[in-house]
């Protein structure tokens, strides 16, 4: 690959040619390639759009415009252009790779997997295909398959920090905390700012109750990657563990903005809102979780808590039954039960339920829901 200075010299020459002939699509394509390598494609998107309107059948222009959209994070526009190229019978490795990447970034892993399937066996032509396959498998929660695919890539690129960082995340989400920590430390030794490694290291720190470390690691990730929903969520978990509810709420709003389909983050936001006595907002957050998955027990349990706090006894009981029908040990449903018992003046049975919940195993590998329930219970005791 050319050095940065060589690329800048080349971009300067191409820009001079392009100023003389601003409708030249071929020069624009060359210039776009250089700007993409320099990470400066955003400023050229409008020009590519203009030329694409003038030359709607120019395959090179269409592909560069899609690439520029990917570079600027507009995956929907990129996917539309690349899908149209495939529909026109223009099918090659670069188009399929970029289309699969766009669909994955749009959180459509199933479509991404179908798009990339014809490329299996061609990884020797373009090694990043293996890494994209890993990310697709990861999004599909095929952790062991993803780790196997990743080993194939690491045989070719053993010191690639992104790959080692990805292995750390996969190990963490597979419940292999110690191995994840080792892999994260290895990746950070290659690149101290590797996003995947920082996320894995922060997740390990939370699992090991090292909340100060988790907050520092997630802050490092956000300094370089402010649109990482997972980094915002990890920071919020550390802040919640420190009972810093206002900071956690701010972090969670960013987390759901960049990661809107992660049900656990909506749950954390809902509980944080309950801790701040924002019952209506908490209900809205549980409803967003319900839209993602209508059969998740903790969502029904959370809605039962909302109803119980409002004194809507019948609705609360119905939601408790739904939650416990899905999972008899549902944490939030049991907490809702304790609230209903309190309303009946049965303080001792209510307290026993809370104690059972708090002494039971955590339902997650992150901030335990039990801890949030404990904070809410303590807050309500202090208020009343």
C-alpha cells in the first residue's frame, strides 16, 4: 500500500486534473479510491452523487459512491446501490463483500450471510472475507463456529489486533472469562486502542466486579469510537454499580441510540429510570424491549413492576403470570410479587422474596438485575 504522503501527492494531482475536467467520471473514480484510502471520502460524496446522476450506468461510479457511503456510515444507501448492481448482473467479490458488510451494519446478519455465501472458498483472494464471516457468525450467536473461522484467519494474520480482539469478545460472550481476558490483553499489546479488545476487557472487568477498571476501559473505547453502543452500555453498567444513576442514564441513552435492538440495554435503561422515579419513561423502555422480543420473561416482569408501582393490581398479576410462564425464576416478576405483597401489608413475605432474589445467581454476566432491584428497593425504603 502506498504511504500516506504518496497518497496525498496522488490526490493532489488528481484534484488538479478534476478541476480542469469536473465531469470526468474516470478521474473521479481514481480520486475517490485515493480519498477512501486516506479516510477522507465524506467530502467527496456530493461530487460522486452529482456524477452518478449524469452517468447512471457507470458501474465504477456507482461502486465508489456505495464505498463512500460505507465510509461515512450510511449503510442503507450503500446497500441500495450495491443491491442494484447485483440486480443488473454485475456480480463480483468486491460488490458482494461490501453489500454483506452493509447489511451486517444494518443488523441484518441473515441477509449478510446469504450474500457472502457464494464467496466461501475464495478467502485466499481477499483475507478480510474471513473476518467478515466471523462478524456475521458472531451476530448470529454462532460463537463456536465464529471462533473456528477466526482460527483460520489467525493462521494467516497471527498479530492482527482486530482478530485477537474479536476472539476476546467471542470468548467473553461464550462465558470463558479468563480466556477472554488473556486474549484482550494480547490484542491491546498489539494496539492499545483496539475497540474489540477494549470492549472485551471492559466486559471481563465487569464480570469480575472490577468496576473502576471497566469504567476506564469503556471510556478509552468511547474516546476513539463514540458511536459504539456496546461501549456506552458497558460504561453505564459500571456507573450503575457505583449507583451513579444520572451518569448511567446519560450513557444508556447513547447506548440505545447506537444499539437500538439490544434488549438488555433497554432493560437497564428502564431500571435506571425506575431508580429515578420516572415510571412513564421506564414503561416506554420496557415497551421498546417488548417490540424486540415479545417472549422475553424479564420484559413481562418489568411491566409487572410498573403496574404494581402504579397500584394496577390486576395488570401486575397478569404480567407476573406471563413472565413466570416463560421463566418461573424471572427476577423482575418476583420483585413485582414482593411489591404486591407489600400492598397487602405482608411485609415479611415481601422481604423474603427480595432476599431470595438478591442471594440467587445473577441472570446476566454484567451488572446483576438483583443489584438494580436492591438499589430500587433501598430507594423506596428511604422514601417511605
